[in-house]
């Protein structure tokens, strides 16, 4: 018998910033009526990369994240922490 599959961590268990990024990517992809596979094809990445980015799990290469964001018309903004 195969071992049980690992479950994804709950979205609220992620860092709030990561959960927000994941949610923004999913919402934008759905608004554009793109499947994960179509988005992956347009961005030149694997569907797995799109899945892990949207789920906030796994390690997605930053160049893949930037390319997916570009296709979705999103911009990542990095700012210093405000104290």
C-alpha cells in the first residue's frame, strides 16, 4: 500500500505576505480566465510551478514567479519594513 500523500499546509499557516501573494496570483489568473496549464505555457514554466506558487507551498524560482507575474500583468513590490 502506498504511503499517504502529504497534505498542503493551511493557507492561514503561511506568512501573511506569502498568502497575500498566492491569493493575488489565483484571483488574477481566474479573472483572466486562464487555466494553470495555459498560464504555465504562456510563462514558459511548468504547471507544477504555478500550482506551488498559488498554494504557497514548495519552492518556486524567483525568475518563474516574475515571469508568471508578468503574464498576469502583476508587479511585485519590495519595500523596506516600516517600523
